[in-house]
C-alpha cells in the first residue's frame, strides 16, 4: 500500500468519513425530537449580521426561542454556582502535564499522553456524572458538540491542506530574503493557521540559510512571527481565536487586532533585520551558491485552503437555524462548515502527490496529539467555564474580583499562555469577562455586549493569548514543531530555558510592555 | 620526546604584563611556545588567587626552552611595573571535558569523525557516545516532541598542553559541543 493509499483509504475512508456520515445521520434522525430548550427548524435562526448585531427582523417566534435558549443557558450557569473549586484540579492537572512531561519525561510522555489525557478526563467526568447525572451529560455533550469537534475538524483540515503544499528550490539566505520569508509567513499565518504556515515555510527558510553558521536567531524570529504573532488576524490563525469564533465572536472582529499586531511585527522586523545583518556581515560568503528555482508543489491545495476560509466565513455570516441533537442546539451553518472542512481535507488527500507528503514528513501524529489532549482539556475545562459563567455566584469569583483592568487580562492571559496551552487559557479568561460583566445573559448577547461595551477586555485576552504563546516552546504547538525540524536539520536551538532567557525576555517582553502602554493602559 | 612546559604565575596588571611580554617576544622573534591565560580558556581560580596573592595575577604557560628568557624579562621589567613571580611549576599536561548532543544525522556523523580522528599527542578518556534511533518517534510532534535520532556523548581530552589547546580551539568551532575550560596537570 502506498503512502496516499494508506492516508486516504485506511485512515479516512475507513475511519473518519463513516464517523462523519454516522454523525450527520444521527443528527438528521435525532433532530426531529423536540428538546427542552425548544427545537428549531432550519431557517428559523437568530439573524445577525457579520458584526454579530441582532437584526431588527426578529419575529415573535424567534424571540420566544431565544428567550428559551437564554433560560437554558441560565440553567447551565447554575451548575457553576454549585461546583466546588477543587473540581478544576483535573484541568490544572492536564495543563501542567502538557507543560511539564515533554520537558522532564519526553519519551514516556510521547508514548502515554493519550492515557494521561484520559486519566484527567475520567477523574473529573466520573464524579461529575455521578453527582449531576443528566445535567452533566448535557454539559459534556454541549462541550464536545459545540467546541471540541469543530475545533478538531478545523485544525485537521488546515493541517491536511497545508501538508499538501511544498515549496521547492533554494535561495541564498540574506537579511533581505529572510525578511521576505518572515513577512510572507506572518501574513500567511492568519489565513492558514500558525501551524500550517510554519510547516510550509520552515524548510525553505532552513535551506536558504544552510550555508550560514549563525542561523539560530532566524528560527527564533520565525517562531515569534510565523508560529505565533502572525496568527492574530483571523479565527483561522490561532486556535484561541477560533474558540472565540465558536463562542460568537464575529469572524472579522479579529481584524481590530491589526494595530497591536502591526506594532509588534514592525518592531520585530526592524530588530530582526538589524540582528541578521550583523551576523550576515560576519559570515564567510560561499564563492558559488547553487540556487534552485523556487516553485510551489501541490499548488492546487490553495483552492482547498480558500475553501476552508470560505467555509469558516460562511458559518460566521450565514444564519441557517438550528437542529437539536440530544438536547444540544447545533447551528446548521456550523454543521455545514464542518462538513465542508472535512471535504476540503479529503479532496486534498485524494489529489495531492504522495511525494509532497513525504517531503513534508506528513504524518497524523500532530493531529492525534491535538485530538487526544484536547478531548481531555475540553472535558476538564467544564467546571472552570461553568464557575466563571456563574459570575460572582461561582467559586472562581476571586479571579473576577482580582482582575479589574484590560491590562490585567492581557498579562495574566499572556503569562499563562506562555506555559499552558493558549487555547484553554483564552477560553478561561474569555468566560471570566463574560461572567464578570454579563453573567446570566445568553452567550451570543453577552459576546455582543462585550464587544460593544468592553471590547478592550476581549482585545487584551486575544492579544495576550496569541502573542505570548511565543514566550516558550510550550506556549503554542508549532513552536515545538519548528524547534524539532530545525534540530533535526542540524541547527543548534536554545534549550527550553535558553529560549526564554536569551530571546523571549530580552526581545519580546519590552515589546509587550510597549503594547501595554500603547493599547491597554 | 614531549616538549616540557612550565606555568608561571605573575602578579601585576594583566594588560601591562601582556603588552610588555608580547613586545619582548616580538623583539626576540619568539613566535610560539608561550600562552597567556588571558588569551585562552584556561581554568583558573581568579577570585581565590586575587585574594591569596592580594592582586591580579596572570598565568603564563611556556615551553622549557623559552622559560629562562621569560623569567629574565619579568625580573628585568621596570620597577614601577611591579611584576612579581608568585609561583612556578612544571606542567605534565592539560585536559578538559566536553559534552555534545544532536538530533541531526549529518551533524552526528561529523561529530563521530571529530572524535575518531583526534590529533597526535591527545588522548580521549571516558568517552561515552550514545547513539539512539527510535523509529516510532519519526515525524513532527507539537505536544509530545521526541526525535527519532539522537547522538550524545561526554568525555575528556588530555595530553600535551599545546596540542590540547589547539584541539580545544578546533572543537570550539562546533556549536554542538559544549566545552569546559582547560585544566593544567602537574
């Protein structure tokens, strides 16, 4: 069986595709059952424009359904007032496991991380189900249907399609060329995800600089810009922003982060150019350099990438109504989006030359990691989210009380995102502000109100989560990927602490202080 | 027959001493056989020596053939230079420890070559290279990073002072090798 066959026939056609068909069939079958929260027929949905504001065209029926949903949401937050604070221990446990095991027991972690994730999930889910029964089932299903599956499907689609693109050829690395690479990667990161852009460009960048002795800084700035900060502009860019999008933050809202990103990026470019020029001058230039013309293989995958962008955009702009599955209301446009994302990925796999996947060292392991670990994260995050949604009635009210200004949110989200995964960190503080200012309000309205009245808080959380993922190797998944690829190609990379002490602290932290002074003071 | 070396510990301003002795060596057309601690990664106990000798000291390593001339130069230096020989002893050799780690097969091969083709007059002691190939770790990981190939090692290099120093300089060019400073053997 060749590589393409193994990818297409074994993994997808035999596993993922039937699961998806089964899910759709299940949804179709179950959607006819009425739910407590009020079932909706397609087309009856809450109408909102791309900025998320409610249209004046709501009729009485829609208003009633919305009211029912708000009631349902209020019911949900009641559980947050009952949960004791120690129920967040499994959440802390799984985040610390992800942060610490790769550093202190990498081999063991590599082989056993799914069990660790399952362990923390069961530790929470067992007692939760035993005590809250049906209500707990509802919360778990809600989390997986609304957050987990769409999250994994998007990452899978972006990973698959970007894995079908390969840039061939070699250029001679110079400060100007490296700057062009970084600029291109930074722009691309917002549209194909930081992981996709990193995987696409890291090898061409390394090939171009292969002749140079000092190239560690190139990879470090690549991690800063392409693997992290570049992903600030759209929900496709970085997982935290997609989670925001899943929670009704409008697709184009992230464009309001452009000034924050612009300031960081411009200053980092200037710094990089100065540093790279300094090292470049010290290099002994080769007399001859074998340049190979650059060309993109698998370029047709750009069409699938545009399909992904279009699908996500469609789900943010079009309101097609709801179907209710097991008491969980699912937006039809979101289901359609997920189906299209799967389709884009499958088409990419079917049409991409297997050699491109080989050249990209494409395997499913990174997606398995995300799927297993986030299955645990999304399970264990339930109590934290519910407590935060309960506002001052929840056990985490001390967080809301101690965090008052946007600047607090910027730094606390950022610093925690440096050491814990930035997606759950974002979700935690996103719910903190919702709980602080709009507790008990249906989420869609709460998010709209948040944007209208307390936008700076959301900006601070978004920017903190995305930017400060660059502080350490464990802040964002592509950081480790880029580091591994560079090390295996013979580039000396700084150690875990070396990265932070030599690069993040002296370069990024002054810039974060500047961002604070300019935007969040 | 191995060249005999001596270590001379001289108290006095380091910059002045180096400038003075370099001038002396140039005048005498002595181009090799003298090494200053300020110009090579020599393990010295700087603070302890400063306290012990109540001032700045420089370690001078010189061949036996140059030693009388050097001593004479220090002793005949102008009085206001305040150079003073504090200690003089014969050196039997020098050594340093090293360690390396790489996840690149290409770099691994180069490291293997480096430590199998060591220069004459240098010994490799306690050399422990560990090469590991782990096929199940092949590919890219984001949350559970592991390399499918690794080559790491530790060891000690010892031998004639000048050869050890040259070898140290050569290894220092390789960014994957971490080197300790050179210790003198008496």
